[in-house]
């Protein structure tokens, strides 16, 4: 393991976050706070309780998960795409560092940034609603697995994209709609039976459901099913990344 190379890439990626702290940290926290104000206060005042908790507390896990998805993808995709755009990726590929170490550094940095902001959003939520985390270890587990899984997914998008526009296509047209329709702001029990069944095809449902279980102890889907689906998605992303490096897909001219 070339720890010096991994540390160099990881440190560089983390430093980029602190150079753009307004965009990387302040912006997502402010955006999520607006969700709390609009949904938690305005709409939440018209809704009694869901699964025994206030509506504001109910949407906290979903909002954190939605932020994790989008931030993990954007951090990882831009992190690997920019070296491709400038041509410095070839220096990285020719350096004495394995493909595993490259992925570890870039994905590790993206996941770290996402988890940091997720925890900041969690702390921010405490100012708006009364929070209780019943299973903190499970919460941390889902936080880590989701950040790593979607950072890998963003890494794949960054390699696949051949223009800045493509970096936004999948997050905006696919991931964001799935997040909004994945039980972020509602329980699946509130939907008609046919839509409950259709919603189970949405992978974000399992992420939000498992993460919410760690907070309130109830969920739309079994926590074990949620954990299994998250691990399956992680394994698929690892397989795709391995194939990309093995074949040189859009990494070598």
C-alpha cells in the first residue's frame, strides 16, 4: 500500500473543500435549512404525527440522506473528472500507485466530505426539531455505507462523462427525482397500495427507510432488507469501477 500517494491525493481533495467552503459546506446546509422551514414548519404544522414522531423529526433522516446522495455524487464525479479534463489523470495513472489506491483516495475524500456535511446538517436539524437517535451505531453504519456507495457511483459518472454537462445529467434527471420519490417527505403507508408496490423499485426507498429506522425505530422496509440493498449497490459500483480500470474505459486514449 502506497500510503504517501493515497495521502497526497486525499489531502489535495480535502483541501479543495476548504478552499470553496461557501459552495461545499455553507450552501448545502442553508438549502437543507430551507427544507426544514418550508416542510417542517409550514407543512408540518398541518400534519399531526407520522409513526409516533412529529413531521419535522420524521423528515430529518430523509433530508440528510438526500444531501448525502447528491453531495457524494458531485464530490466524487468532479474529483475524478477534473484531472481528466486537465490531463493530469495520466500522471496519476503512470505513477507507482495501484488502481485500488487511486479509488481509495478519491472516493475516501468524497465520502469524508459528504459525511462531514451530513453530520453538520444533523446538528443544524437539532435547532429546528427535537431529535432522538435510537440506534446511533446503525445510523453511523448507514451514513458510511451510503456515502461510500454513492461516492463510488459519482466516481463512475466522472469517468464516464466527457463534458461538464454530463456530470449533471444523472444527478439531476435520475438521482434527484428518485430522492424526492423515495420517502424523503412521506411514509409509503400514506400512498395507495399500487404506488407502495411501485415505490419498492426505487433504490432510494431502502436507503431512507434504513436510515430513518435508526432514528425513530420504525421504517417502511425492514432494516435488514435496506442494509442488504445498500451492500448490493456498493458491490455493483465496485465491480463497475474495477471493470473501468481493467479495460481503461475513458481513462486511456
